[in-house]
């Protein structure tokens, strides 16, 4: 896989206008933005796609962001995917603590400031790329023939 390939960023919010706002804010990153309107659809996407980061609304019907994050973290393949919670509700320290315990790496508050959102997501996209690069280099090193010198018998 080429390092310049686009990576997936999963955007999860039940409000279409917010998804459009996130898309507009993140478009300049040049990544593949996958938009879904529920936690259930987010879980389905994760089973098919590798993602660099998840932007996840806390307040959604059926599966809220906390429940969705808990389900994501139950799967070993997704335990290290960065989750950035988005909330428009005043969150208490206990709410934030709950989010961090569920694997959130950060919170973004509505109204979202596009530059801050872009900077936060951009950091995780770059980290994803660097990690992928290290994995590829390690794989390459393990499969390369060793250049061990043989004794000459003198």
C-alpha cells in the first residue's frame, strides 16, 4: 500500500447537516471521509474498512456514542482506533471521564471550529500513516535475506 493513498476517516452523526459541516471542515485533508448516520452503520463500516480515526457524536438515537464506542472497543482489531467524541451538550467531568474510559482520545464541542477539528483529525491521520509505514518496514526487514558472512576457514 502506498503511503500517499487516502486513508479512511469515519464520521458518525445522526444529523445530516453536522455530517456536511464535518465534511467541509475536513475536505482539505484530502482523505476518504465516510459518513454514516448511526452507531450501527459505523460498526458495519468498521467490519469492512480500516479507518485512521472516528469522529463520533455522543448523542444519537438507538446507539449513542458511548455505547457505540464500547462496542468498537470490544473488537481487538479496533481497540487502538482513535475516537474523537463530538458533543453539543454541556458535558460534566464524569461524562468526559466515561468517554476517555471507553477509549476516546479527545472531545470536540459544538459549534465545531473547523481549524481545530482539522488539526485534531490530521494528527491521527498522520499517526496512522507513520504506524502503517513502520509496520511495512518491519515486515520488509523480517522477509529480507540476512547478509551474514560465512567463515572462510582461515
